[in-house]
């Protein structure tokens, strides 16, 4: 049992409340992946809006792992000055910030990187290879890249790191038979499919030490034929608990999943009953795993968020699109204005990021322009 606005701790990281900003792709980094003033401004706005923990950007850990334009990078020391500036600005605004570490795998963008994507198994499109299976050296390099990026995050002053193993990116691809057709020790049974993920976790933990918060984001379900299932996600969560992870964020879906099960599902949530995409998986988690659960997906109402924490379904409430729409929603709720989030889940916020302007709520901007004199 808990309260939304009580202070909590994750492996020594003190958080003012139980609200988390779930990482997203903002499209606001420099062309080479460096921090920009606009990205810092976005993080500061979230901190000023009293988000308990900001998880910033899905940040690529090696050049071939870049998934999109304007994506933040942490694969070299040259990115440290900008990352430090972002952390200092968030701390000055009273916030806490974690760096999410990611690798696109077969979803990486070879046009941006100029490098061939790697994944668990080969992928072809129109008879041409678009992704090659990772060899032993590739796997060792991936583990090292995650560990080094985590070390840089700690050097830069981030309060925690989060490993991105959801949404059909590299670590998520290894977990799912839909993508992983391997017959070696990284394919077949779930224990084998989770092997790379656990190696990454151990590498990151060794790089940052035992007293630094290491979080992870995984799918509660892939919603795919031969995708990872809910019970498998809970089983993997148990493995992660034993491997020293401090908290797990449950999300779901991949870009290959049906539209209604995408990680960013379109469609307005009109009633509280329609909210919380992964409630069933969270309840299964609650029965089997003891480390804190961060729950994202379709949470739009204060009352729903409050119930999730009070009844023990989740320990932390995570939001992404609602905080793109209203960076100050947590502060608004704390001050007593408990109207539900303005976000209508139309995904229009991603269009400006795709054309280089960076992510923002198009719907809210239109509304403001109509009411301004």
C-alpha cells in the first residue's frame, strides 16, 4: 500500500513522489546524438512539473544501434559534457533523472548510421538482407557498449540508468521467438533467449557498482504470434530480480504488433475502465516478483493512478504522452486540480519529431492558438 505523493527510495535514490516520466524518442538531440539546449529545456520543464523521476530519451549505446534521427547517444566520451549539462539543469530544478540505454537491433536505421544492423536472426525485405545475425564478437561488443554507456551515465551524474529491453528493440528481439530463430545458447528456451539480457544487466551492474540504481523496461507481452507472453515476462522479471535489478517498468507491444497493441496505442481513453493497458500483467507480477514495479500505458486519471498504487498493483505510475501534452500535470494534480490528462492519444506528437522539429503536443498547440488573442 502506498500514496502517490509520498517519498520513496530505489537503491538509495530518493524520489519525491511515485510518478515517473517514461522514456521516449524526442528527436531533439543533435545530428550526431549530442545533447541540445532544447532537449535540456524539455527535461527541466518536466522537473519543474514535479515528476518524481524523469527517464530521459532512449539513448543508443553503439553507433549501429541508432534507431531514429535526433536520438540521444552515449557511446563515446565526447557526449559527456552535454549529458552533464542536462543532469545539472534537472538537479537545479529539483528533479531526478535516469538515462535509458538502448540498442535498436534489427530496428536500427542503417541509413542514419551507415552500418549494417544486427539482431538475433537474419531479416530480409524484398529478398534483400536488412539485418544480420549477431555473432559472438557482436554479442560481446553489445554487452560492453551497454556497460560503458552506463558508466558514462554515472560519470555524468545521472541518478540511475534504465536498460531498454522492450518494444521490439535488440534485447526485446532476443527474448521473443518471433524475432529469435537461433539454435545456439541464445535461442530456443526462455532461459537461453534471456541470456543476452542477463549478460547486459551483469555488465551494467559491474560498471556502476552495487549502490547505484539500475532499472529496466521490458514488455509485459509482445502481442505477436510467437511473441513473449505475459507469464514469460513475469518469469524474466524473476530472473532480473536475482540479477540485481532495482525496479522493472512494464510496457508492451512492438512496432510489428497490431495497431491496437502498439507501444503507443492510438485512441482516446474516455472512461477510467478503459485505462491501464497492462493491469492483468501487473497483477501477475505482483504475485511472483518482489522488486518495485513501474507501470506505464494508458494511465490518464488521477483516481486510476491512485488506485494502482494503493491496491499494490504498481509501485510507481509512469506516463509518456500525457507528459508530452502537459509537463506540469503532476504538479497540477498535487495542487488539487485532479482533472484527467488532456492527452487524447492521437500520436500527432511524433510527426514533428519525424520532420526534425522535435516532439511536442500538436493538439494542445492548436488549442492554444485558437484561444490566444
